[in-house]
C-alpha cells in the first residue's frame, strides 16, 4: 500500500475528515463525483474480465510485461499499479482511455506478473527511486517522450517522483492519495500509537518471521489487505484471483519486503540511486498539471488532502470520490479515474 511514515503528512483519517479537507480545497464530494462522471461513458466496475493480450519489452534492468491499448501514435498515458494489486487495477480504466483517443500503457512493476530481471545478479531492490527509474526506462524503450502519468498506491508514488524529477517526461499527473514522495530520514519520527497500528504489516515485514509468513501466505495476506483497505468494495473471488496470479512472480516477495524495510532504514538501497533519493528527501514541488483523488472509504493509511495541496505548484484540483470507494480507486471507480486523466490532460 501507499504511505511513508511522516507525521506531518501521514495519518489515518475517516470519511468525515476527508470531506472537510476537500471542502477546504473548494471541491465537495458531490461536486467532485458529478464532475468526474461528465464526458466519460458510464461503466460498471469489473466490466472487463482481462486485457486482450500482453507484450514484453527490455527496458533498463528489466524485461517488462505490459498491456497496451489504443493507437500507437496517439498521446500516451501510463497507468501504474501498487501493492498488493496488479495491472487489473486498470482493466476498466484503460479501455475508456483508449476509446477517448489515448495510447494506454499499463506495466507490471518489478516483482509482479510477467516482469522479470534480465540478470540474476541485479539486486531485488524495491526502493522508490528504482521503481521510478524503471518507468523512465520503459518510456525510452517504447519511444514515449512524454505522457500523462497516473497511479495509485506504489504507482501514485512512482508517478509523483517522475513528475517531480523528470517533469519534462510528464505532461500531467493523476495521483490517488496525493503527494506520496517519501524520506527515510522523516520516517524515523515515531507516530502516535493509533497511526503506528495502521502500519502493522510494515512491522511484520521487518522480521524474518514476517518474510516467511508473506512467502507462505501471500494470497491470504493480499486478500486481507484488500478487505482492510477497501472495506466497502465487494470484490468476488474471480476478481481477486485474477490479480493474485501476479504475486507468483519469483521476485515478488523480495521486492515487497525490501520496499517496506528500505522505508524504515532496515535495508540499504543501491548507490546509483543516492542522488535521486537525496533530491526526493527534500520533498520537491510538483509543477505539472495535477488532479489528486481520494475515495470516501479508504481504509489504508493516507494523508489528509489539506496537508499536500501546496506541494503542487501548477494547475491543481483535488476530487473526493464518494460512494464507498476505497484504496484501489481506479478499479472501484473507473469512470471517475478515467475522467480525471482526460481532464488533467486538458488543463
């Protein structure tokens, strides 16, 4: 799931606080929902069972598996998933955007699905800069100079990083739960007990018992996270199992454990990313046009929208998506997410 342990930006908040924050930013839940639905065809979540086909391409240190929809010469949109999810987060969003005239790229992150490391010697590194560098390498390999980049959870953080450090490659940004760039130094600050409790899985992953438990029970673990993070999302077994197959990737456990240990300084990153991490630790501003989204029933740790609005110096809008929408917002509210992508591209 998303989140860095950073007290000024990170707290576990309820729907009432989210509604208040959205109102302070000038967007009510009802207004945001109405705006999100305008201009994109209505769609019932889980309308599409799968992507028609997948492609593979060598990019950087990876051979990346990805879905591609739309004309190859159309404006590009890159959609990025998180943990413990996969490309099916966008199984309904991607066709909507293709129909709207975009070339849509939906890659498996390192450690998921058909994405593989090219070398057994490459560190199985889950730090934030490494994942962002993967997407830049993918853009280079696909000949995409600039794209609208959108994501949730790990994908939102990755999209944030690209918008902040490679602004010339990011036409516009859509980010669920807002500004998610992290700092290991900031993460050293302890949180109040209630907030720490929300990060139970990070503490579990810090132990070898937790690593073994995730290795053995990754499907049960992911299902529990889905239920906790989206308490009003009534996903069925077929929907869950479709994504759970991506966790059988041979590097999935290594990447997941390293990501959460790296955040709290229990695992080292790679030296080649040090300069990027130093820049990220300063919490850089994001100047590209941005829409941030939040669901009114997000059960995962996430920041109050009022705490990150000023991190976006370009044209900016926050939308609260109502109707019992949880953490996996693109899959639970595909119409609203697709509309945000189209709208931010027109800013």
